[in-house]
C-alpha cells in the first residue's frame, strides 16, 4: 500500500502567522510559516549531518561538502546557481555546524518558486566533479588559515578540543590541513549519498507563502530523492563521559599576538533538557550583556578585559557552558580567578530578584527581536523540526521563559557551574604556564 503525505497545522499565532507541516512518504518534512503583511520569503534545507557524523578519516567532510554543492548540478552551473538568486535581489548562503548543515535563500515572495528550485536542486543533485573537489580543496585550506589568524574565533575550537578531547565533538568543523588534503573524491561522494537523504532533511519556508504551493514545488524539485536509501545510523562515542575525564585540563596555543584569548568551559546540558530555559536566563545574568556579573566584575570594576561574555552551546547529548575574555597575557590569572569566584557565587547563592527579572526580560526580548524577518522565522521552524520533531510557538517559548524561578536557576547553576572547568588560551603564553593555570581551576 502506497503511503500518502500527511499534513497538519501545528499552531496559529495571535499575529495571524500559521505554521504547518507536511511529511512526504519518503520521510522528507516540509514546515512553513505564513506571515501576513510581508513581501519576502525564505527557504532553507536543513540536513541532519555535521562534523559529529565524521569519523577520523572523514574530518572536515561535512563542511567540504557544503562548499562543493555550490559548484553545480546537472541543471545548473556554479554561476547559474548564484546568478538566478542575485538577479532578483535575493541572497543565498550555507553553513555547517557540529550536528547539522543548512542551505538557505531569501527572496521576494513572487520569486519563491525559483528559490525553492535552486536550493532543492543544490542539495539533491550535486555533481561533485573531481576537478571541483580539487579546486575547492584549496579554498578550504585558505579558510582554515584565515580562522587560525583569528584567535578570538579559534579559541572556541580549542575550548571544544580541550573539553571533549579526541571525539567528533572535540574536532574542528573545518577539519585540519592534513585531513582536508587527504579527503578523496570517493569518500566525499559516499558521505553525500549516505547523509543527504529525505528522511534526514527538513525544508522550511517562511513569509508570504501558501503551504500547499510550497509542498508542490518541493515535491517537484526533489522528486529524485525517492530513490535514496535511509541515512546511516549515527554512532557517537560517550562524549559526556570523555568530558568528565578531562575536567581541569588546560589547552594553550602560543601565538605572537598582543592579547590572550581565554575560554573557561563547563559541561552543560543537552538541547532537549527541560532546564535549557533556566540556563538561558542564567547565561544572561552571568555574561549576557553590559549589566551582567562578569562584565561588571571583570571590565567595569577592574578594567581587566575589553571583551568578556558567557555562552551556552547545546547538542543532542551534552553541552558546553563557557566564559570568554580577551585580556593582556599578564592578566590571565586574574581573569580566570575572578571568573571562578563569580561562577562559584552564583552556583552557591543563586541570583537576586532583580537579576532574575532582568534575565528573563533579556532572553524573551532577544527572542522576539530575533524573529523580525522571514529568514529568522524560517531558521527557527526548520531547526526546531530537525532537532525536536516539533515546532513550539513563540508564545509557548515565552511561557517557559516566564516560568523560570529562583529554584530553577539555582538548580541548573549548581549542576553546571560547580564542577571543575577546562581552560583554553590562545596568545603569547608559554605552554609551560599550563600547570599554574590548572591550579587556578
């Protein structure tokens, strides 16, 4: 018996927006959000594959593939892919993360059928020609070199490596110079066939759109996906257990620059953990702006750093909560010590009433402001469907944020911030300093 597509309305927001989902017989999910009063539309193809899906021999393959799919299909050259979008004033791009890859375009609503066709063609019918692989290999090596020249960015890769070790989560998304040089055309093509499958993909569209029209357009441009096998199962190692063993580790990359770039890292929570809303509020209080504790303690009161903030990254099975600061090398020990004091105080004492209110307001306001364009709305519904298999409404998320209590903050702070962190430093620091820095942790 042939399976039929299943369509449902997920929710209607008070502003007239409507979110719908259709699941095709081959497992491909299509989620849309109709937004009244706009003249633009955005489309994204979200594939459940990132650098965590690579084994040691495939390091950098997911990001390499992202580049290669722009090089051409059977119907379009690389020039045609960009020219069609740019000819109507649209924009198109892609990015790769640890756990997913996204290709997206934003255009006027009248040009949405073309944009869907271009994005769908790109992800489903890449040529992956040997000549293109070799030319793009050089481009990616240049990108790696550029990243290494930006220590404020590179220290986050070092923090992941120091915290999660030699696991897929600890390895760089771009790969390394050695791994990119070794990737073979055959290996990249195999990675593409194994991971870019309909059951492992979500197409999201937001703007002045009609759901039924979008489904017809997607089915037409992705008709060749019906012949793809299901995605290979993911077999990740026990990443969290590895991070626990590395607690207290220090990673230093010596660079002849003026400033030391520092990241303290704590094992966080997974993206499906109910405590993620409390952690978001905690992160705002800790280092989410100029009124945060870290900014006030490290920059305003002591002038130890120009840039200081906290962050929280969540993955399927674990997470990383971190503090970043850029400071003079002579101030690294002071920055680490003060950061630890601030974190320990929140872990043991919680937050004040004013901080709780300000933190909830900051997270809620940031969420609403971030959804002011069709591209952001497309990203939210696509990522939610890919990660959770459902799309909560903005009202539902705001209710979760508003419900965060003192006890919620105290519990997640005690869980996340009480352990011994890892430390990553890039700058003019002698690696021999790692012992004294470890003692400060």
